[in-house]
C-alpha cells in the first residue's frame, strides 16, 4: 500500500515536471521526494519517470500510477469532508419533499428532534403532490421524498415504508373518543371535517358511504390537512384523516384517533425514498436512516 504522502509527491512531480519545483510547492526537501520515488521504482521494478535534462516525464507505468494517485487523493479529500460534516453538521443541508399533513406533524417533529442534536443543520422542505415528489426526487432536484402512496418509479429507491389506517380524529373528551372502532353510521349526528373530493382519502370515504347507502356531507372540506386537523382541535367536529397525519397529537393525547370499520381495507402507504442512482451527501443519508427508523418504529406499534 502506497502512503498518501508519496501519492502527493508523484502527483506534484508530474504536474511540475521537476522534483525541485514540486519540493518548493510541497515545502519538502527535494532529496526526500527523490529518495522515495527511487525506492518505489525499485519496489515496482520499473521506472516511473523519464529523467530528461531539466525535466521529468512520466513513463507509461508512471501515468498509470499517477492516475491512481489523483483518484485516490480526490476520494480521500471527499471522505475527510464528509467526516467533518458528520462531526458537527456545519453548513450541511438536505432537501425533502412531502405532503401537507406529514409536513405539519410527523416530519416537523422528526426534523426538530434532529436539529436539537445537530443545531447547525439546514433543511429545505417542499410540499408537493405525490407525482411531483417522485419526479423531482428521481431527477435529483430534491434529496428525499416522504409521502403517502408515491407512484412506482424506476429511478427511485424505497428505503422504508409502512401501511397506515384512516379513521376519525376527535378531541379526547368527545363522545366518540371512547369507542375502539366506529361505523360510518356513527358519524351521522356530528359535523364532519374532510379532505376535498379528488383527494384519495375523501374518494375512498365517499365510496364506502355509497356502498353503505349513506350520504355524509362535511361542514368543512379542504385540501389543507393542517386546516382539517386544526379545525378538529377547535372542537368543530370529526375529522377524517390518516393516523399518521395526527401521529404526535395522538401520541401526546391531544386528539383521539378511532379506526372506521368500513375503511379498514383502505390504508395508505407511507414511504421515504431517494434517487436510485448516485450517492447521497452525508446529511441526507443520515436523515434517510432516521426517517427509515421512524417508519419502522411506527409500523411495529
């Protein structure tokens, strides 16, 4: 194995065309550089440089070794940079694309916890539709995607995923809160807060109502999951949401989540994804591990 210092000597001598000039650049004695190159040539059994009057030129063997030296030095510098970034997180950043409900609950708590450990990290979070998330992550425009029901895309790798049920979200003192499971008919007496028509969850809810011969209309419908959740927290009715949309509010006891029997076959798949090609930078890679662990912990709960 050739020491990285000797690789730097070979690289600089090839660049300068002279041991003396390389010695000045590297602030090393020319005799030390010459001695180590001669020792390496003896070890390899072949000259690495043609020693011409006033000039040194790499031989064919020298060109091979110098190319290796430059690649090795480049990877060494990158490795050191990554290690330094992981040590203190300074100037490290990651971009994440997600959907509305997740940005307000599960993801925001995960990022806040991460920044408590690494306060110099920076995040850019974009709220997009699932199809747009897949496109931008696959293209490398965004580091990670964290969303429900992402389309299968050849250029995406799914790091972790889980199925999450949909149901009713109410305040803990609501009369429905004590029930283990609800039927759609149980909702008829209460104001309903639902996603807009066209949102996957709403469409499944309406289909289930039609199959049960029920017509249930919301007092508030929106494509903003933050608004739906907040309206429920203001004691304005029963919100139809995914459990993950209100995960921390549910775990903290701020709301109750009750599955709806007719929606038991309808689950949404939460996934964290990254681009299939290329290597993630240290912070996105570390965050990917954290989100994957979070999904694993919830899928087992």
